C-alpha cells in the first residue's frame, strides 16, 4: 500500500471549466488521489473571468484556496509548501515564471511541473515566448509531467534539460461520465472552445458533412466562436456546457467528433480529455489523425479516424448500428481500464515515490 502523500497543486483553474480543459483534468486526477487517501491542496489564482464562471467553487475531494498575489500566498502557505511531499505547478498559471522562482527559493521537498499544454509550451519556448514557463526553469523540476507522451518525453530531456520527463495524460472521472440512457438528439456533435487552428478541421469534419446531410442533426458546444461563422441550419449551437452536463451531452449523440490542436497533432501522443470523456459515456468517436492515437484507441476497433467530409458522411449514413455500438464498447473498456482519474493518480504517486526528497542544493543551483 502506497503511503499517503501531501500534494500541493498550483494550477490554472480547478473551480471553473469555462474556456479551458484544465479544470476537468485536475478534478479527475485529484479525485483519484483522494480515493487512495492522499491529501491535496489546490491553489488557484483569483481572476475575474473564472470567478464569474465557477462550476465547482467548493470541491469535497480536496482543499481549494484562491490567491490574488504570489508573495502574499507564499507567506500564508509557506509551511505547507515546505512540508508537502510534492509541490506541482501547472501550465498557463498567471505569472508562472515568477511563481516558479519563488517556489524554488522556498526549497520544497519535490518541485514538479504538470504541463497540460506540452506541445503549445514547447512551441512557445522555441519562439522565445516565456509566458508561464522559462526555458531556464525546466531543469529545476524533479519531474516534468507531460500531457504528451511518446517522443516528446525524450525531447524534453535531451533538448530542454528536463531531469525526468513523464507522460501524465489527462483522464476521466468515471463516476461522472457514463451513458445516461437518454435518446439521441444529434447524429454528430462536438464539444470544445473555439480555436483558430481547430476550426478548419471542425469545418471539414462537421460543418461540411452537415451541409451534405441536411436531414441529419448536428451540434457544436463551446464558447468564443466568432459571430461571422456560417453555421448550417441543421447545426445547433450551445454557448457553454458545464461539466455536470457533459455526460448527458455525449449520451445524446450517435457519434461525437474529436478535433486536435495543430501543435498537439505535430507532437503526437496527446489525447484530449474530451476523447476519454466521450468514450466513457459509450459514445463512439470520430477523430482526426495524430501519431499515437491508434495505440490508445485503434482505428476501426475503438474509434473511427476521418480524413475528410466524405469519411464522416459515410460513417453517419452507412455504418451499421451494431458496429457503432461495438466500437463504442471497445473504447469504453479501454478507457475505464487505464485512463480514469484513479489510474492517473496512481501513476503520479508512483513517480513521486521514486523521486528523492529534499534534493534542494542540486535544484537551487540548476
């Protein structure tokens, strides 16, 4: 039995899923940690755009506290940060560079980074953009947990100087994501915040099929889509969908679409949380292609890869319902066996337990 750990996360947001996938990723992971008896404090920067859109202001599976100023927060939580078994900073945290430097000087037992945006982070660093992480800081971390696996891990260690790069994919809260049994409302749907680099794929794999199949029903849920987008008449728009409504949303689709950001396609091995959530709900997934996808969900067995609108049209119009159900069942079985919050929490704890504690002098001098 793994001993109970005390872990402090400093992440983008746990309280609000508005416009970001970090919240649901953290929630599943931390609930998994709590199930195994670990203690977690999550420190979140109090910003107005999340404060006005909080859908989990008081979680029952960890401590959640907000802060407005880094120095004041560290003064308040100094003892907890020093005594914790691990302090883990997440990607896209406001003033992340300053925060990491302050935490490093505080000399925690283990200082780690959880990059939920690894391909984006590395692309930014290659451009000299150090919005939330500086290149010089990567060697400071005892472990660099990465949203992306595969060859990205070797790149992190060999090119960027990570001491230890470890894949820590997003995961699904199996207690919240399951088939609700509701009747289908849509033939194909998509859930995701607007992103310029995803929009051409959404256009190709959902909007164009909708135009070719006017008798079928489609839906796109997510905020920040520009007003000038020409939505076909048979595409329903939902501006924001809280996590509590995700399972119902997926369950009411015959198929759901997974669309991947350009940097993540280039990196490969970067499954989105939406992919796991849909699969856990028993909804078959149509996805764009990226390297590593078929290692997680094999094409034709647990998922359908589409290159263009004709592929999607063929699936929606011609695939036998028995095959649709079988693909969904295979995906759900794979996800529940290895991609839940409990599974991911165990992976995190196993790595933390392998790291030497109090490697302070070596880290400070890096």
